[in-house]
C-alpha cells in the first residue's frame, strides 16, 4: 500500500475575500475580481512653477520629497529650473500607514545640505477615493507653505487619492514596499510588466543545384557542399554526389527565424579540398524580408541567386573585389502553416500556426489572479540576514507576465490579475516564482535570479466559469532531494464563450495541418525547438526590464530531455500504472477460469452464451458497460487542479547519487571514478533492457518460423493443423466453434492440468534466430 503524500506537499483549497467580497460577471466593475483588494494612497507629482532661487549662484535645482510616516519617496531633480515637470506617481500601502498627515515637500538640491523651499500638507481623512472605471483625478495647483504655515513662493501641481491596485497608475508607481531600492535600473527591475514572445517562423531552404563553379584546382573532382548560416544557427548539406562544377543536392535545411528579421540568411558554397580544409567558392546574403511566405503545402517558385567570391588583390593600399557568374538554384520560403514549437509538447500553451490568417477564433478567456505566497525560504543573505525578494512569472501562449517584486518578505502579497485569450482547451499555463537578485545595480554582477518553484495548470481539467482558489506547494528538486520552498496562492477562472466550439475542438488535430501533410522528423523538431527557445530567451532578455535567460529556460523546461535515472524510473512506473488495468483484468479472468467465485463464473458463462447466440449484442454491450463505468466514476471526479506529485516523479525516493547525476552538466564535470561507476550502472540497466528486447524479438521470430520451414517438422504439423481447422470451421457454424472454445477456456479446475497447454508447448519449441547471434 502506498503511503500518503506529506501534508505539506498537498494542494489546499482556500476561500479568500476576492474582489472586495463580490465576484460578478460584469467585467466593467470587476476588472480585479479574482484578487483581494489592496488599498493604496496615491500621490501624483505633476509639476511646479515660480520656484524661488535658494543657491548662492541664484539657481534652483528642485526635487520633491513625498513623506508619510516613516516612508519617504523622492522625484528626480532638475538643474537650474524653476518650472520643472516630474509626472511621477507614489503609492503608499494603506496597511502600513502609521501617520495621519501626508507631507509633500519641494527642496533645492545642494552639495552640503538640501534647502527647504516649501511644502503642502494633507489630512488623510480628507483624501478622496477613486475606483475604476472612474476617470483619473485631475491634478490641482497648491500654494507652497513654509515651516510656520505661512505662504511661500511657488506652487506645486498634485493629485492625491485613495485607490486600489486596479488603478492605472499602479504599475508605474514608486511603492513604499520598495522604499529601500534606489537607482533607475533597480526600480525598473521590480515593476510588473507584460512581455510578448517574438513571432517565430520556420525558414525552409531547399538547395537544388549550383552552376559554373570555379574551384582553384581544376584538375580534381570538387567535393562541394552548401553551408547556410542564420544568426547563431548553422547547417550544411551533404557533399554533392555529382562531383562536378554543376553539383546537385535537392536537400532541405530548416531554421527558426524571429520577427523583426534582424540578420540575413548567408549561404556559402564550399569545396572540401582536404580532410580539415574547405575552400569557399561563392557566397550570397538573402534578407528574410524579401523571402516568400507560404500558408499551405503548395511549392513556391524557385530562384537563381548569384554567388560572389571575395578575392583580395593588393593594388597599392586598395582592395579590389572580383566577381564572377557562379549561380545557385534554391527554393526559399517562410513556413506560416506550422506551429513553431518553443516549449515541451507535454506542456504546450499555444498550438496555433505562425500565420495569423490561419488562426481560428478564440473559444474563451483565461483569468489568473496571483494573490500571495507564504512560507517562502530565505534565498540569499544580505548583511548576515536571510531575505527573499519574490516575484512571479506566468506564461501562456505568446504572452508572458511578470508581477512586481515584493522586497524582503517571506509572505509577499501581489494581488495582480491577468487575462489571456484561449484558442485551445488542451493547453497548459505555467506560473513560476523567483527571487530577484538584481536590485543593487552593477553590484549584483553576474548573479542569476533563483527559482523558488513553479505550477502548471492544464485548462482542459478546469470546469468552465468556476473560480478555483488553491494554495499550491512550490516544490523544487535540489541535489540534496526534493524541497518545499513555500506555497503560492492562485485564483484561476476559465470562461468559455461557446461550449459548442470548444467541444468541436476535440475533433481537430492537435497541431496545424502542415505538421501532418509535410511532417518534420523527430531530430529536426528537437533541433528547431532548441533554436526557438534560444531565440525567445535572447529576445526577452533584451526587454526592459529584462526577462532573463534563466527564467525563460526554467519556464520552458529546456533541460527536460536530458538523461535522468529518476525520471526514467518514474516513466517506467507510469507505464506499469497504465498496464495495471490490463493486468487486473487478466487476474480477474484467471479467477473466473479457476472458479474462485462459482456464482460469478456461472454468470459469466450465461453472459458468454447469450453473446454467442446474439453476436450483434457484443459491441452495444461493451459501449454500455463503458458508459456505466464513466457514470459511476463521475461521483469521484477530481474537484481540484492537478499539481506537482513528488511520488509520481520519484523525487522523494531518489538516491542522492542519481540526483547528483541529474544535475551534472553536459559534458560531465564529475571525477573519473564517479563517471566510471555511473557508466557501469547504466550498462547494467541497459543489459536488462537488452534482455527484455531480445525476448520480445524471440517471440516474434517464433511466430515467423511457423511458416518458414526452418523447423520442417514443426511447420508440417502447423500446416496440417491449418488444413484440418479450415475444413472443420468450414462445415461447423461459427457460433458453435465460439461456444465450444469459450466453454473449454472456462472449464472447471477439475478438468485442468497444471502443466502448460499443448499450443504453448508447441510455440515454445519453435526456433528463433538467437542461434545466429554472435
């Protein structure tokens, strides 16, 4: 009996106070109805005018300081400007407000001590409330006062209001939660952001032939191949078998290209003049903007491209370029009918083709509320104290979202809500939690954001229009074993716009039709997926703020194809779990045949006789039985989304050396004795697999030898048996044969022998090709 999962590793259903206590279907009033409302005091500092000069030089370098209790935020300062414009927003969390007065002070930046120009005071009880979709509050001019409360020179334009995280100013505001973070780069790294993956295309280069090549050595047959380079991707054709100056290939090369197209396709025709030496016979560069795009399997027109060879000839200090008339014949197109796979097919969040013209209409909307996390582990040490600066990333389709970073908290509250269009229900949304290691500008050096854990939710397992609120365990596998890093609290709702359209999707192919009309090979798909993930991670890491490479690769499961003893065990036991149903049926049938329960066996006899007499009832009976089983299991249907299962993954029982091997780099960096031990272990496992495969091959070869006359006596017996069986079955009604066979199989144990049956004995004596094996 399997022991239950630890309580900490289980999914927990929750009942948070969403949307201020009202979840409604009205999207205008419930933009943030899947999260808990968080109250903020917003201060928008717009501009100032007529500020006095405080310096000895007669100039004014103004900035604004917004202070509420112990929290203080400042705007950037302007040099020598008496009418500055800032247009900056400050947000103070209402939960942390410990003062009753808001002070907005204008100061003049100075080398020694900043001079006080004037301030404006606001009683928090008098500040108005604003709830979207109300229009934004218009800023007003306020006369500055000195410290005594008298009028000072200058005015400040402000807007002050109480609002929630649904406010338009929230994403770009300075937050009191992040008061310890300074610097423009660090501040940009903590803000929430929405990213879009680049639009990816498959580029097909069909290299047909070349003409009039001019090798340097004209006395030998050239060994010509074509090398194609696109960005960091390089591929080459085989060496042409023509071995002439007009070689032919007719070979396809596949690349991944991303819009906007930044680099051209560079082709070079090369001659292998020695084992490790190639001579370039000609080059051409093709901008991808000029390449044809096709949406179906109809071939595009072929084109001839001129090849140029750059020969450097010194004439004084000038370089002369010699061109000649070699040509290459190709068919190049951007494939819009494929879906460019950039994630594991098991966790795909988007299955649409590249070309937008081929997209079907959406079937619904997915809404995700990232509420909070609790019990997070310290991820780094600063000043001798463990701390965590957590943020979330969610990925579905081409849209990535990143929440703001909550500074120095093991129980961060984000309460941010995001929405995606859904085009296929059989897709997965991935939510990851990370620790931000880039809050100190250049001091962080080459630090990488640490992974805290991730959650996957398959949309097809969700009921439509139901709000799922659960706390998911954040489980991460370390070399020391599986570890719980905390829990994340999510609210998820999948709304279906048309139930009929969604049901119809289940009859469609999973991938676009080009994947089936012109399928790509498994090795091509693996290589192209690797290139696609590299392009996506590179483009997103160039955004501002960047979504870094380690984040993208973790979300896309880049290393999931690497060898892992733990994962191999898990997959083996998954197969055994699938086959366990068949094994259980086999055991049940064996009990029937051995009359373990006589009443059940008699009932099976009666059912069998009825089906033999009325064979037209066989298929209806099978489908009715499956229907009744499905209705019976409806009572125990899963009510919660799936989550990471440490038992299924064999993460809780993996040996430390197996985990160390899983986390090893490729190629390995472990000492030779450890590598030798692991190699020997792998050989022993492969030996057992080899034995099983050999046994399967032996059984198949025995079947083939029934008619091959390899064993003349066995084949003669089988042929005579076939003749007798044909005559008997010809003159005997099929129902009688089926009835007699069934009664024989179900016969009472008194009429059975413990020895194997005659057909089994005969089969085991047949020859296989094991005798021919070295």
